[in-house]
């Protein structure tokens, strides 16, 4: 049962004007020949006596009723309709065995909160008939008691017209990732209401030749093994129906998003982005609050695929705090500037840490993020002054165990009982996404490594805190409760990433039951994903967290799934999770009930996108609408399983937290598929191969300068180049002769043991290959 009151709030502000007609006696309300929409819905209640379940209130029979449990002090009855409906009238008949409630609320769900349609006080009647002055568009209505007493409801009637947005465009019958698919990865589409075993064909756009054939099964098709080496556009045809065109490339998703990911975050910087206003609920990023997870998303991206970000054009200027008005003094500038050649992604890392330290942000989630900066320092220090590390480390050590939060560093969304990061965290946040389970695990494990690096005598306290937290999670998290998973919205990925990080970095010290717990998570995720969209649902009944713009959860779920896959051994579960990784990316790019990519400006910004989100939110706390690559919206509960006619319904607004969730997924995606190998040839040569998201453009020759090392730590640089325009691999071949490796005028002695090592990525995302060549 969904316990909505734990996640939502009641407000006494009437949102929709109504005419409250009258209270009538039980016998005065005729039910015959009325179109009661409640009878098409599902009823859920806070509690129920045996034989008096919630469904009894919507069966159209006066003689049956719902009765709340005897110990239920805040009884409520909720009806969920099959889709968004325009209600004009609500009817309630209370049971005759109890006095009717004197005070009660009629409410509807909007953006995750129960809003009052009407609050009734000093009631003395068993019946109410309420006419709405303006149609109320919703798919959920709740009757909630306004006092501590049992409640009985014989009839909860809802009347009106099924809703359909007449401005909604007709969707395609074949729904694909409009931009494109990655070569050699899972590729699927959805064809709603197409019978099983109907054939589909793939053709080049505007050509008749059939290049691939398959069958639609359970309203979806799979063309994973269609891997053309071509720069052409393709379409899928099912009978006379045709999809939007799409491309297939070695790293297509990375190609169309990497630059845009950084451009969004550069512009979203607070004070110095494309808007210089000081905004509420904003610290480092406009509308970022304390749970934006931006710093760790940048660090993860850089560690996973440094070559891709180091080669990008630098576009983010340094803005000196001294050049701003007095009201901006001290908001940033505690960290000395970076050198001129610093990549944009490192500039963003620097910005985030600088604001945290400059403003002394001591909320537990703000200070926890600093561990990612400190952990990554060995890979950042070539761009940044040593003063940066010293200031951040000093501040982090000072406030890590501080149990209180400064007023200026907090916001209305704070749910933390206290802020000591060594303390056990047992409280779950709401569907706002502000307090995911296990958010302190990775920061404490990183601080453990940093403290060891700095020869701190108390380093082990960080490990002990992470270990206790992981033990608690293994013992107490119930994956069947959506508040431990999708209910954490765009922050869900932090939980499973904590499991994966402990498993990969401390495999011999991890608590017992870690792998089994991850396996359980995967099982629940898969059980909720067997549908036409390959979409992981909120629970067995709801597709998405009720009422929310859940965009960030769709974008962040691949990071959670990939983290789980890194823990699981090869097998069927892992293979099925991989399908979900790509189906959620496909969902964000048009394979969803609306047929739209999540960005309003998608068609003009994202290569290959044909149809963007319906609208964008202008204004808001973040003032983000003019930025590139804003994820404005995603399908709501009433769009699923397939109701495109609902149209532009539900809240639409971009949020920094949505983009940082996507950033994190892209980091885990890069790492998961990165491979490096060394192969000795009989001809006295050594071949180095690297699979990583680096070959984006078929009309350019992509390359990477990589260091190879001997066991003494000596190294030389070797340039790897793409094998062909559509290859996912970069290679180089060097000579083995005279007791060394020779490449481009350099010589690397083989040294003791004759071993050579090559690696790509940094820190916890480092991939390594070693070979003995003598």
C-alpha cells in the first residue's frame, strides 16, 4: 500500500474555485443513471477493517462501505483514475453507523503535494454534493479526515469528462530514440497496440531497400544486431507506419550530449552564468539547493573519460569576485584561480568547491561533496594551485563531524536530523529527492583514502562510518518500498552507487550480504520493468512517483543500473539490466508515451531530435529556460501506459538536479564499456587497444595520447588512433627491441620482469592492462 502522507503535505490554500452547493440527507442524493468515474478507478485507503476495504466506497452500492481502522488517527480514502480526467462534481455519502466527520478535506494531487479543493468544517450531514466552478484536471482525488476519528464512506463519487488535450499532436505509431543509437549496444522501439509477430523493417531514410527485418513482440521491437557502418539516417516501418529517422554511431549518445552537458552547467552557475542575479534556494548553481550532486557528477565524468573532456574547447571564463558589486563579496574566491589551459570540466569542479568553501556551506550534503574534490586531487593538481587542496581539506576536516548546520547554508527542504557525517543515517527523504539512503558512504570512503594519503592518525574513522552505514542499509532497506528506490527521484542513483563503490574499492572489507542486497535490488527493478517501454515503474501500480516531474529519475536510473551491473556476475540478470540502461536513455529521447524528447529546444540543439517537449517554464527560481540542453519535462503518471492524448499535462520546469543525474549516468556509461588491452605480436610488436567514448565523428580522425609505463614508473607517450571512421576502438602498435619499447623516437626500458602497463581513466574508474613482453 502506498503511504502517501509520509511523502506529501496538506495545504489549506484552495487551488480551484468551487461552488459548495449543499449538504443533503442520505436519501436525497440519487445515484441511478449517473456516470460515476470513480467506478473506473482504484481505491486506496490509510487503513481498512476486514470486509470494509477501500474498493467498497467506489462500487456504486450504498449498502457497502469503506471503514477506517480503529487505531487510524488520520484516516483518508484516495481514488486513482485510469488517466487525467476533468472533474466537475464530487459526491460523498458517509456510513450511517458512525457520526459523520465534523471536519474533512477534499484534495487533489499536484506536483507531489495534496492540495485542498475544499475544507469542510462543522459538518453535521451524512452526505455532500460539491459542484466545481471550474473543471478540475487530475487523476487522483482524496478524502481526508480533519480530525482524529474513525471514518466510514459508502459512496465516493466522481463525475466529469475524460480529458484529452486537443492541442496534442498525433504521436508516431513507432516510437524510437529520435536522435540515434550507439553501435553494438541494445536498440529497441515501442509500437503500441501492434499485434504480436507483426513484421517490421528498417530502411535508409527515403529509400525502399529493406536492410533489416524483425518481429514486434509485446508491443516492442529489438534491432540490437543491426549495426551499419554508415552516416545515413534510418527509419523503422511497421506496415504503413514509419518512425522518426535516427542515426547509429559508435558513441552516438556521447556525441550529441557531451558538449551540451557542460554548456548547460556553465550557464547554470550561480552569480556568473548566463544570469548574474542572486537567486533563492541557490548556492553554487541556480535552483541547485544543497542536494544537487553536481560536484560528484563532474568528478565522475572526468575520472571516467578524461581524454574526451581534456580535448574540448575551453569556453567558461573565470570571473573574479573582486569585479562584482559589494553584495557579491565573499560568495566565491576563497580558492585561487586555475591556470589558463584548464578544461571546462575542471573549471566547473573548481567553481563548485570554491563556492562551498567561500560561503562555508556546512549542510551535511554540501560538505560531503568536498570529498570528491579531495579524492580527485592527484588528477586535478596539474590544473589547480596547491592552495586549493589545502583550503578544501582544512575546511572539510573542520566541519565533517559538525552536527549542526548554519542558517545561511540551509533551506526549507532540509530533512537531516543532524549533520555529523560520521553518524549513522537512517532517515529516508521524500520524493523531493533531498535525502537518498547511503549518500554518506562514498564521501566517507573517499575521505578515508585522502586521510591515509595525508598520513592522518584518525583515518580509519571514515571507513568505520561507511562500514556501519552499509551494514545498516543491507539490513534495513526494503527494495519493495519505492521510497528506497524510485521514490528518491533524481537522487536514487546515490544508493546503488554506494554499494558498487564499496564493492569495487574495498572488495575484501565489504560487509557481508552486499552482493545479495544488490541482486535483490536488481530483481525488484526488473519485476517492475516488464512492459512495452522497458520502463522501471514506481511500484506495481504507479508508473512514476505520483504527481511529480520525475525527469531526473529517468535520466539517473542508468547510473544506478550500471553500478549494480558492476557488482553482479555475468548472467541473465545483468543482461536484462543492460536493456534497462538503454531503454531509459531511449525514453528520454522520444521512446515514451508522448513521443517527445525531454528538452523543449531539443530539435534545435540535439542532433537528430525531431520533436521536443511541449513547453518550457519561463522564470522560476533557476531562470534556466535560455540555457542549452534543459531537460524540461517527461511523461507523467497519466501518460502511461499509453495515453498521448493527455498532452501537455503536469508540471514542466528544468532543474539543475535533472542534468547532474544525467551527467552521472553518462560517467557510469563511459566507465562500464571502457576496455583496455595489450597484445604481443610474434613480429616483435606490441598492440595497445582502447575502447572508450572518443570516436564521435566519422569525418574526423580521433586520437588519444596515452602513457605506457614499466614497473619502475618510467613512461613514454603513445598516440592511439581510431581503427576506422566507425570503430569504437583506438589502437597503436609499437616495437619491442633492444630490451625496450620504441615509439615515435622514445624508448621505454622494460626493466625488471619485462612488464608493461597501460591505463585509462582515473581513481575508482581507472581501467588497466598489464603484459610481460620478455
